[in-house]
């Protein structure tokens, strides 16, 4: 009888060991999200974990980088892009579950300077001289060829007639958060970032806001990937909830949908 009990115990231990990794995997959602989402999404994910026990593995980077990583087979359940172009790119390559896509958030772009800068209260309008304002210093933003914030920045400056003179002064960063850091450290005299990024960085101040009509609408779509785990749809529903809306608006995002729960 003792031998049978020991054998049964050993079988239970082996069964637990074989099931535990799968169970743990099932309770982890992998999110690829635009760098500008970090603070808000970290808080949302913590709230979701507290409610459900589901944990998160989150990669923050430029939307362009994340879309290409997903295309190359990087495991992700959810993609949050800072523009519609890179979500469209992913959909065209069949890596996104298109019916799950929701244009969730809006944002704005602002001109920032180090917190102790003498630059202040800049009126951004047609013909404003960004190059002169920067002086001998650099202007930081995301890479204008691929990073959404950089694309929005270039579009705005072209519309306002300020791009040609300012272009040589630009320091192109790999993401909006990298551009934010350059300004916070005083390595750039000015920067163009999202209003939400400026809000969470005490080392910078907003000195001007770009008119919404000077650039394409800033829209953050979110969607499940085609390889998303079961349970991802519940998380996407939470992102559209009143609880998520409260957190996102606290960080300065515009909630573009009606809360579902």
C-alpha cells in the first residue's frame, strides 16, 4: 500500500510539472505597443492582472519596428500602433486579425524644450521659424521616414512652411521616447513629441502645440494578431472599457470609442 501511495504521489508531481508551463503560458498575453503607450498601458495591464490574474509580456518600441518584428514571426498577441499606416502594413501582410481592429485613441504633437530652457510660449502657426528658434542646437523627434511621431512632425512642418530650413537641425531618434530623452538630457534644444510623452517627463516642458489641422489625425489602432492566444479578445474588450478610458485620459490620450463595459 505504501508503495502504491508513493507511486500515486510521483505521478501527481509529474502531471503537475507537465501542465504548469502550459498553464502559465495560457495566462500571459504578449503585447507589442507603441513607445508612447508605456506609462498608461503599464497601469492598464496592472489593473487587468489584478482583476483576472493574467500577466503580460510587453515590448515597447516604434510602431514601425514592432510591425516588422511581427511580420518576421515575433510572437505577439496584441499590436498597438501609434498610426494607422503601420497597422495597415501589418494587415496587408496577414499578421493581424482585421475584424478585431479598433481605432482606440487620439493624441496631439507638441514642441518641447528642456525644463530650464529660456524658450517658452511659442505660437506655432504658418511661417513660424523653427530653425531660428533652435539656434545652434538640435531638434529631436522620431525618424521622419518611419517612426509615427516623426512622420506627423514632418507633415506639420511642411504644412506650416518650416521644414526646409529646420531639416538639417533634426536629430532622428529610433522612437518618440528616445527623442524625449534627448531633450530631457539637454542634448537637443527642442523636440517634437506627443503631448502624452511630455506629460510624463519632468525634465521637459511644452512650449507650443501644433495645430491639429497641420498634420494627419493622430490615431492609435489596436488589434489582435492572427496567432493571438485564447483570452486576447477579453483583454481587447478591457482596453475599450470605462476603467481603461479613465486611465488613458489621465495620461492625456483621447478616447475615440464608446466604452463597452
